[in-house]
């Protein structure tokens, strides 16, 4: 497996492969059908893996088997794709059997990276060669028999996995995390590695593929300090599971209070938007504050106090303009809609006052979701 990243995927309604169409029955955002009589187009966030001859897609990164595979031999690629003029950053793959598949990236650079590698794959298949992009697995000499997704699932086992702890270090409290030493010793004790060098190789693979994340400054320096990701076998190097409830608290030097890590980022943008409720599906005015590093957007009742009603974690999120909102009444929607899809596949539908305001919010959120942790 060469390239792995979450994308939004759409299967053409003209497709005769029903198993692929079923993968879109949990819509992240529906669009009007381009032809009368066909089923509604639907979009789903999927984890996509580019191999040497096709695209495998998974519902979640930790899934052991793909939901389906798109063969690339004889396929064509169009980018940018203008078939959906209300959605940006879309590219289209048409298979040899004339089945269309649409993908939407989170930002321009991500789309261009995908397009570049898929074009190279198509060229190699046409010339009878193998596409050999340098991969994490090869760079750290990880055996092909190792299944990192399976190993990650074992590490997260509540009874026999790596225990998530609340650790205090350098006047900060790290919640739902563990040390590098803990990971290494767990791998050895469970027979996943024969010695510490082998355990470090596996841990580096988990870190490089995004299953594990660095929590503190020391582990971040190891992960970002060189050409190759380094996992630190140290008690002071802290890590956390990618889909855990990790957050950091720190003692303020000015006030004797705890500040949650998600409020420590710089305010990038703030203002009022209409937000659709998750239960009743009604729309209410909410004040939103967008912060970076970490990437969070908190929303408040503008008529009440300063305590937020909720927050949206934006790391790895996808945001796009939409013209249709499921379960919304026509008279409740005045246009200028946009949708945020988090890494946990939670949908947020928002409505700006003007088209320009919507454009500004989308651009700001895309920037934060790309750069913020």
C-alpha cells in the first residue's frame, strides 16, 4: 500500500456495481441527481489506499478489509472535475468499464498530490511497469506480513491493550496518553516484537501511518525532527491513540487555573452563523470562534454567558459549500450553506449570511484543519 489518506468519495448513480453504490448509503451530504429517474447522488468520507493497480477504500482507517476496490488499469483521470459545480477540489476516475468515481480532497495541495500519484500509476500500468512510490513501510523496513491496523486494534483493547493514563509533566497534565516505553514494552510482552529494536520499528510504523500521535514537545520533536519519523523509547516521550479523547491541560503562569489545551490556540476568525441541530434539525444563531493549533471551533449562545455549548475538532476535517441539507425544511434554508465533516464522520451544517462570508469561513477552516493539530 502506497498512499493512504481520508477523502470524500462519490459513486456514479449510473453504476451497475451495486456493492459500490451501497457504500454511499450513509450520505455525508446529498446532491440532486444529474438525471431524472436515477437515485440520489451521495457522498461518504472514506479512507483510500492507492496501490500499484487500484484504489482500495475503507469506511474507517482501522478496518481490516476494504469496502471495495477501483481498478486503475485502462482508467482515465480528470482534474479538476466540474461535474459538481457547487463542490470544489473534486477529481474523477473513469474505469475501463466506463464507471465514474468522484473524489473530493480537503485542500488543493492534497488533491494535487493524489492526482500526481494516480497519473503515475496509470502511466506505469499502461507501460507494463510497477508504480514504486517510496512508502513508510519500505522506509522503515517493515515486513509485508505486519498488519498495522490489526496491531492498533489489539493495542486499544480495554482489557489487554496499552492503558491510557492521566500523566503530569512539565506543569502540564496529559489525558488519555502513555509513554514511548510503555508501547515498546507492551509490544515485546505480547510477542509482537522479539526485542526493543523490532518494537521501535513497529512503533515507528504506527506513528508514521497516523495510528499513534505525539502528545508532548519531546515526542513531537522526534516525529518531525528528521527525514524519517522517530519513535522515542523514553518515559518522558508521550503518545496517544489517534481516535482517543486526548487533551492537554496546563497551569497558567499568571493565574492558578487549568486551561484546556483546545482553548490555547490563536483566534483565527469569529462571528455568528446559523447552525442546524443534530436532533431536532432546527436552525439557531450561534457565535463561533475558530482557533488553530489545536484546530477547534467552539460555538456559543450569543445571548448567554461565555461557556461554549460545544466544540468541533477540525484536525483532518473536510469542509465544503453545499446547496442541499438532509432533513431541512425548504423555508428554513436561505442559501450560503456549508458542511463540516470531522475525522469521526460527524456532520455539521452551517449557514452564513452572504456568499462572501461563507467563502471566508470555508477558507479559514480549511487552513486550520490542514495546519492545526
